[in-house]
C-alpha cells in the first residue's frame, strides 16, 4: 500500500473521530504480572519520589523493557525476587549497547 493512501486513511479516521462518528480504539489491557509491577513502579515514582510526568515518560520504557525481559526468561516467577542486582545487570547490558 502506498504511503499517501495510508495518510488519507489516517486523515479520514481522524476526521470521523473529530465529528463523533467513530471512537478511537481502546488500547489492549495488559493484565500480566509485569504490567502490575510496572504500574506500582510508576505510582512510586509519582507519589513517593515526586517525579514529573515527563520524567516518568523517560523512565517507564526502561522499566517495561526490564520487566518484559525478566518475565520472558523466567515466565514471571522472578518478578517477585527482582532486586537491585538484577536492575544493575540489566542496565549495564543496555548501556553497553546490548539492548
């Protein structure tokens, strides 16, 4: 499909949404254990550490990547035992370019 056709479809959908003819699709609800831990982390950043929404937007993808990696390797069991060592190990690989 040509890009200009995709742009036209996108513009048409936006117009229909603006006119109230159709609604934007709702994002899929993630009920995995990793998603629950991610939400707890974001709540902690917001409420306990007082971070701005911009800072949370910067931190959240890294937390999601860490949790997804651990959940994929250990089938979620390791999430209960996640500690500073695992976070440091994950980040050192990411910083070294092994994303």
